[in-house]
C-alpha cells in the first residue's frame, strides 16, 4: 500500500521528541521497520515514487461532478491540542477525484494534506505549509469478523487504493497481525502483512510489510481505524461526517493523547 508517516502537532512542538520513542518501540516489535523520509517510499508497484518525483503533483481539479455527499467546501474550524490549548481558523476541502485535498489556515499557521472517505468517516494526513507532499492517509472499516476493509490515498495522486486485512489469529481491540491484499492507485496488486499495536489511549501504531516496510500512527473512532503514514513531518486526523460538520480527533506519531477538532461548512 502506498502510505506515508507523520509528525506535526499543530500546537505543541514538544511532541516532536516522541518520534524517537516511537522508533525504539518499533525496533523492539518489528525486525526493521523504516520510517520514510520526504518524499515517502511506496508499495511494491512504486507508483508513489513517480508521484513524489513529480515536481508538479497532479492536484489540479479534474472537473468531476459533485455529488450530494461531496464534502468539498470551506469550513470554520475550532479545536484543541493534546496540551489543551485551543485554536480557530478554517479548512478548505477540495475534491480531487477519489481523494480530497485539505488545506488548513489556523492563525498564522498553514497545513496541507490528503484525505480519504469511507462511509461517514474521513481520514486525513497533513503537514505544515501549503504542500502536503509525502503524506498519505488510510481509513479501515472494521467488520464483524474483525477483518478490515481499507481505502487509502497519497498527496499528489488523484486515485485511491484499496486494502483488505484479514486477522491471522485472535485480536483484542483490533490489535494483532493481519494478512493484507490490496490494489495500488495504478491498479497493480500487492500482498503482505500488517501489524497493529496500541500506542496509548486511542492511539494505534501500524506497521506494513508489503515488499517494502512502512509505519504509521492513527486512531480509532467507532467501527473505523484511520492512520497517517509517510514522511516524518505528517500528522493524522479522523473525522465523523455529520451533515455539514466534521468532528475529529488528531495527533502525531508518538502521541499518547489526542487533540480534537470540529469543522463546520460555511
């Protein structure tokens, strides 16, 4: 799968230190999980590499028609970081075929990223600045048999990929090992393994082995799991879509607590 890994706390720069802790944890539980650097590595098809090397990512609107559940628009944002500090601003959600581009303006700070939707759940990965290159997001629907049906996307690519994850044994709170099979954004197939571990409170750690190795950090909301993966500067968000409102939780790799955010369409 073509993920990417994250590391931006919107309000607390001190959480950057937690990345080192995360690396130690995965060194003990995985054989050689490697964090991707900007731009991120790709799944076996290497289609991410083509996107990351493109100096002008294909983020231009393709003119696809809007639907009644299209989330595109400008939203007023209010939230709080894991440190309790509040913030306000706006986020522009732009439809890019099978994915969304999300661009936040929070005071003097800008963030940009990619998002994918499954049902009433939206998962995003973001980074500072106005260029979300290197970030990828995945959202999984948790099925009754504990298997996961995933949809994922990467910044700069308008197509999305899919992934099916089937547990190899008993799970506790979606924690365990899965066999995965998926389709890249270019239509090529891949197989491998996914390990999900609990990183503290509602935070989950993801490690994929699909020819290359990838790690990600994410969160659970109801029957959905979401993660951001890719370059070290990316963060992750999961939203529940409630009409014209997005209610979310967000964090960074190494987080043990999460921030919250509510976005209301203008």
